[in-house]
C-alpha cells in the first residue's frame, strides 16, 4: 500500500463518529479562524489582485462564493473560489500554522471544502469531514520532513497543500479510492512554491495557498473524468520528497498513527499577522514595552534565522517584507506594545527603524521545531542594566489554556461581531453552507 492509497482509504472512510470530539472542535476552531482572517483581508484589500483574477477567470458557472465580498456579488467556479479564498485566508499572514510541519494548514484546505460544499449543496458535517481530512494530511506531509522544504527554498504550505486540497476535494465529491489516489498523483505534479520573495519583499507567498487550493480542485476534477496520476506520488523516486528534496522518506513518517494520533490538534492559531518563526520573540518583546532600551539581542532557532534575520532585515522594503523581519517586528512590539495588521501599514516609522537597527540576533539551537522555539531577548538599558525577557513558547498553541477564548476574541475582531462567531461555531449542524457564506458578505 502506498502513502496515497492509505490516505485515500482513510479519508474516504472518515465519519464524525470516528473522529474524537476534541479534534472536531479543533477543526471548527480553525475554520472559524480562517474565515475571520479572510474577512479581515477582504476588508483590508490585501488580496484584491486574487479576487479580481478569480472573477475574471471564474465566470460562467456560478458555483461558489468569494468570502467578504459585497452583498449579492456573483459567484464563480469552485476552482476560482478556492483560489481567491485561499489567498484571502493567507494574505495578512494571520492564519494558523502547524509547528512540526511548518505549514499554514487551513488556507489551502478550508477554501476547498467550502467551495465544494457550496457547489454540491452539502452541509456542515460534510464540510467538517473534508476539512479534517485535508488538515490532517497537510500537517503529516510537512511534519515528515521538518524544515525540509524551507531549507530547499520551497514553501511547505504550497508543496504539501496541493495534495491535502486534492484529498479534501475528492472526499467532498465522493470519489472512489482509485479516483482519489489518481487525484493525489495529479496534485503532486503541481507541488511547488518558491521562497524567493524573501530576497525582494514581494508578496508571492500570499498566493501559494490559493494555488494549492485551486490545484487540488483541478486534480480531483481531472481524476473524476479519468485522468491518472502515480500512486507513488509521495514516497516514489521522483515523488514529492524525492524530486523536491532529493531524499527518500519512509511511508511510516507520514502514516504512523493515522486516525489515532491527530496532528491537526497540534495546529497553532496566530496572535500576530506575521511570520510564525518570530512569534515567541514577539511575546517576549511585549514585556519590554514602556522601557527605555539601548539594545536587544534576540536568540533565534537555526531554522528560523535565514527567514526572519540577516543583513538588511532591520529596514524592510515593503510592508510584507516587514512581516518576515524579526528586528523590525520586535522593535514595533517594544515601541507600541502590540503587533496588529495595522502595524505593517507604515514601515518607515523613525522610532521603530531606530530601535530595529539596535536589535541583533544570536543563533541558538534550542532543539525541536523552529515554530515551537522559546522566545528569549537580552535587553540592555541606557544605564547598562540587562533585562531578560522570555517565554517558553509562543501563545496560541494547542497547549495554551486560553486557546478557545483567544480564537473567539481574534475571530470577533476580524469578523466584526460576536454573532458571526457563534454562527460559525454552530457549523456542524448546518444543512447547507450557503447561509453561512451569505452572512459573511458585506452590506
């Protein structure tokens, strides 16, 4: 049995009775968080190019809605809705992250489940099961090779997300095991996502979950019409890991404990709209707000250093570049006492730039995943006194005792009302997702 066939059989056999209640609750939590991030991005205009592109290319078959659009806006094809909504969920870099796989789990998956449910007239239970299948898959594919994709200049969310999206789409459509295996095989030939944006400040990373979501719908559609893909797409010589990472990965690295140990329950909900690899340092920096600081040394995991540190990071070129700058973001936290979507609107603030150039980084091998590193800052005051600000790990993780409240508060701020939050949390009982999506339209 190949990885693709095992995943297909498992996903198609899922029922709500076989999924622990805590896992179902976590999945609903991530749907809520993702929808909130998408609405916030739509309001912010952060994904306008993707929305306009989806409308231009997706007309003629009104199957599914783009989130956060004006009341009565025309629907588009499910593939283009998945694309636009995938970009919307990720556009502010506010969406969730699985630390072990270093993937944004919901953005490539939830839009596919939503689009398929709306197009096919399915309700909350089907949407939930499709989401669970996709979330678990993207987390496992990424966690099998910790930091493997990023080390090769590839975005794990894009590379793994297209297979997870294909599995979610196949599950929603009720494809057979063979068809689902072919969909996964076809999806693998679309895996990619370059990290070159880190060197220019471009926003191409915003598009990656949209590409993955659309690619998954396309793969499932092709498979439903008889197109075939290799069942060894994951572990084969020229499969996902062999071709992109140049290494073989044993199937057990992906499949061990499937259906018993739930990786989707380990997904972190972001408190800040910035790269997860510096969230622990941001939590620590909040403790320095209000103090006069002469300099700061931030300890950073080796796998995070090349992404959020380095020459020139103290002066970001664009707002999106600032979201991947530890010196600038830590400086903003110390100055403002908070990091919000509005923090990145203006990257030329003199007081932030002045402090950012006095923030140095020191690579420390903490062990474990970079996205689960502790945050430790060594600050020096103008009179030479040293202050240590530290946290054991960033907030918003699955072990955070306040996770339920944190998700509700974040979603309420993004969605604009507590009623919207309660409506989405009731999703498992929906007979149709149409009313939910209509409620997210702007008046």
